[in-house]
C-alpha cells in the first residue's frame, strides 16, 4: 500500500511539473521589451512586443494608461525575424508623472496571452533662469488663408453655386429677349401699324421735317411688303418695286386691286420728289399720303397661310430654272 501511495505521489508530482513547464513555455511565447522606462517630457520610448511564432497571431490596438498621458507617436508594421513576430511602437508623454502601461492581450492560435504591465516615469526639464532668459508669450499671429482653408471652411458654398447659376440663367438669361427677337415675333401687319402710330406721334412734318417723315413712311411700307409678300422692296427703286409687285400679283393670283398699286406708286413718287428734288407738299397732301399708307397695308395684307406662300416660291424657282435650261450658248446657235 505504501509503495502504491509513493508511486501515485510521484506521478502526481511529475504531472504537476510537466504542466508548470508547459505553462512557463506558453507564457514565454510573448515578451515585452523597451529601451527605457524613464524619460523627460517630450522624449520618446521604443516599445516592442515579441511573439515566438508566426502562426495565427493577432496584435490588438495598444491600450494606453488610464490617465491618457502616454501618446503613440508611431505604430510600425509587424516585422518577421527568425520565426518570430515583432510589433513596434514609439511612445511619448508631455506630462510629468508615473504612468502604467497596462497588460496587453495578444491572441495566439485562438488563445489569449497577457503581457506584463510597464511603469514609465516622466520627469520635467529643469530650466536655469539665470542662464536662460525668459521671454514674454507672443501674441497669436495671423496667417493668410490658402485655397485648402477656403475649401475646408466654405465647402458648403460650392454646393450653392450650381443653384445660384440656375436661378440666374432662368430669371435673367433665359427670359431676356433682345429687341430684335421681340420684334421678329410680331406679325408684319401689326408691326407696320405700330410703326405708323409711332411715326404720327413724332410730329415730323409738323416741325418742318418733311423729308424725314416721307423717308420713314416709305421704309415702313417697303419693310412690310418685303416681309409679308417676300418681294424685294427695301433695295428696289420705285419702278422696280411696282413692277415686282405686279409680277407677284399675276404669279400668286392674289386679289390686289389696281387702286392699291396706283396709290403705292403715287406715294413712292412723292417721297422721291421730297427726298431728291426737295419738293414741299402741302399739309393736305401729306395727310392724304398718310391715309394711303393705311389703305395700302390693308390692301396688301396677306391672308393665305405659309404653305401656300411656300408653293408660290417653289413655282418661282422652277420657272427660273426652266428659263435657264432653255437658254442655249451662243456658240450652239447657227
């Protein structure tokens, strides 16, 4: 019985020491190394965690002291040296005192391994005021803002630029029409009536500006004829315009009375006399010619639609083309 008890004690003792050995071996897988534990304010500490294996190792985020007086200056990537992993940090502190870096938990092959805590002493820097002069604290210096500063502080204004641009385009550019565009949208007959009314308000012939009056009066009629009937009128002489108007009447079969043509011819000839021969008609004659203008506008008012007008122009082009084809060169004529 005693022998059996002795054997049992020896086995238990062997198992105990074997477990202790494995425990020590496991704990020895992680070591902590630092170049110093005593620094002055602002100096740096080199800290290393060394793991004696490369399989399934996870380094967690470094846990600093509870007072947050220690700071991480730089965290390096994990190095691999001779089947071991080394995680390095650079630490510093700007407050004097004693600070404890707590235990760090490193996972190795799914098991948690705790490191030893480290105590750091941070001392102040002694200043000899007899040798080192003290200077007053400088005021805050202003610095010119850079493009990055504006972009960081006023970025929200960049979001408003497209909206502001759209509002400007919508209310000031899109809806703004030039005088020519506005006039172009008014029908020729209505525009001529408005221009005649405006001419009456100027009182030109009443103020001995008969030449200017007839010049503007005939320009209104010529412009109306050119826009409404597509007959060249602005650059034509009186006789050319009357002949073109007669040709247009025959080709288009429009109901333009001879009286209208005669009144237009009479008014244009009188305007030529006033402009070139310096004729001075009586007030009754001027008023009569003004009434002629209203009658001419009504008599030349084009009632047909645009399709019919296009057909007339096509017929003119076909007629001109056929006439050119029928003309033979002189050398072919015997």
